[in-house]
């Protein structure tokens, strides 16, 4: 039975290329708390992974415009 050993540099490169991006979802129009845009931005800034995404899923999904008022904190 033959086994193969990958060089460390190749394994390290593979780990870097497979870093997972994170998606943070905004689910309300509140200024803070779980599901808010502020929370998504803070979570994104605290994450060391590559390019992340902030997605919006604010109910109801009826095509109406939702307004998020952000204050300085």
C-alpha cells in the first residue's frame, strides 16, 4: 500500500484558498441588536475571513421600500 505525503507549503496554500466567506443577513430595520445592519457591520469587521457579504432579508418581501435609519453610536 503506497501512501503519499503532500508538502506543507501546498497544504498551507490549499487552506488559504479555501477560506470561507461569511454572509451576514439583515432581517430588520432597527438601529441595533440581532438582525440589524449595525450588527452585521460589526460582525463583519470582527471576522478575519476573506470577502464577506451583507445580505438583506427584511420582511415582508412584498417589493416595498424599507428604510434603515442608522445613528452614530
